[in-house]
């Protein structure tokens, strides 16, 4: 038996007035997801938990079968560092380092206008020259997603760093890093100094001057968040007896794969946005299944559309995921034994433009078992499914029959 998990990041939503009280999943054309739901069994999955960050690292840890209340060590920084091969010592703290757009002291765009990876690399080089030291290291990643590592025991992780997508259209000065105790004041002050001073360095850079001339948003400030220390996670094969692969465009999921021993497969043209290579991800998954038991396919596009507040883009992302990736998988898996699951890692409603803790719909189809009465994949239908409401870490056992 082969196992496929398809995660549409932030795909779940709440009823929207413009859609007649329906969600994007309820109105999108997604015959392949609906077919999986019709043939399989559905339910709701709680992937985010009270007292923990409402973040994709928590949600995907949960889906992969790791209780985040036991294994999560802070923010997503160490996961993304692992994806880039950045080694962390026990005292090191890793941060996500976004390139953002700020206008008149207001944070307008968490992605710097979805700046290209090449442009971002040049900007991060300038940042490293200005603020880098043996204790402060900057690493460029994919597009606006970069990394800062603090390598000294004098720095503290007892700080509050708000995700930039949670403070869109808010004042920068009122949403900077906050110390959570007296020992963290030095760290917070140093980080805020970098954030504020980065605007001068970035805004005067030729990359941003050209973007301004072309009418594009400037990636003119750093935003530091997601602080955490390295994780200690048991390997997936040790927990479930299966060899697996991870396919994603974003470092967060790749880093999770590294930590739990999944083979991380890089797909050319996978961008983490609406222009990602859906077909390439499907083909990479099919190829991986020749040697692996399980493949975990993550698609970021619905979440990016949600953070932008674009209903049109979110529906398109769902439809592209269905037709270009899931449909391609199903067509190639005919006459084979397999289980396939479709789910969101968390909900990112268009109206809120940020993650919320609502349970998400999931559906699992197996070629060797019958389904329930559900015939559509969406929030409302899944609530009527045979699985009912499950805790996130139960999902992998349901899929594998463990």
C-alpha cells in the first residue's frame, strides 16, 4: 500500500457573505477532491491548540503525528534553518527574517511584493554586510522568506515577535519585538534596532530603486519573528514504520522533513505562490512512491491568497491544486493500491487574513475500503463524516491504520 497526503495550506475558511454564506472550498470547482470525499471517509481535524502559536509549524507537526504540545520548541525559525542546512548549537536561536513593505510607518505587505529569490538574495547580502557579525548571521532563502541566527548564550528567546501577516496595515512602532522578562531586554533592543535601521539600507538599494521605478512594492524592511531553538524529534520511520518523502516549496515544511527523516524533494519551479509547479509536484510524488511508502505534498498557494485577502486568488489556488496536482495523481494511480488524504493544515479566512484555530476538513480514500455518506470536500460536508472530530496527531494513525 502507498500513502499520499495532500495539504492545501490555509485552504479552509469561514462562510463568506459574497459567496452566499459558502466558503471558497464550497464554491470552487474541485471534482477530484470531491471524488476522494465521495469514495472515502471524512471528518474534522483540530491541528492548532490553545496556548500555542496559530502557525503552520504547529499544524503540520500535528498532522505528521507529532503532538506539538510535546515537541514544539518555539517558532518556525529552527525548522526553516534545517531546510537550508544551517546547523544550530544548543544555545543558538533561529528567526524567520521576512522582507516586508513599509509605507509611512505602516506595514503594507508581509512579502515585499512577493519579491523574487534573486532580488532577495542581493538584498540579504546588503543586510549581512551592514548588521552581520560572528554572533549575528543572515541567510537568504526563497523569495521573502529568509533566516537570522543568533549564536551567543547572552541572547534570549523570551521575546514576543508578531508574524508580519498578522499586523498588515498596522504601525510598525507598535508591533516590534517585546521582551517577556528582564533578561530579554538586550535581545529585544538589538533586534528592533536591526528592524528599524534595515529600512535605510534596503530602501536605498538598487534593487528597490528599480522596483519603485517599475511601480512594484519595495522590500524595504526586515521583519524578525518565529524565534526558536533546535528541535529533538524522533524519526518518522521509527514512529510509524514507513519511509517517506516531503515535497514543498517552503523551508518550513522542508525543515520538518529534515528533522523527522523524510527525504526532501526539491521540485523545479515550485515557488510557494500561485505560479507554483503543480504538475512537477505531482510527478515528483509519483516518482518518490516507487521507492517510498508515503509522500507528503504541501501547497502554499491558498494560504498566500488568504493572507492577501484575495477571494479570487484563493478559489483559483484551490482549483489549480485540484485539477493540476490531485487530478494528475489520481489519473496515474489507476489500478494501483493506495490511500490518499486531502486536508488543510489550518484555516486562514479571507476576512481575517490570518490563521485561526477552527478545525479543518479532511478526507481519506483507500482503494481497499468503503466510504461514508459524504460526497463533497468542504468544511460543512466534512463535519458530517464518519471520522467526526479528531485531534491532529490522530490523523497519521488513521491514514496508516497504525
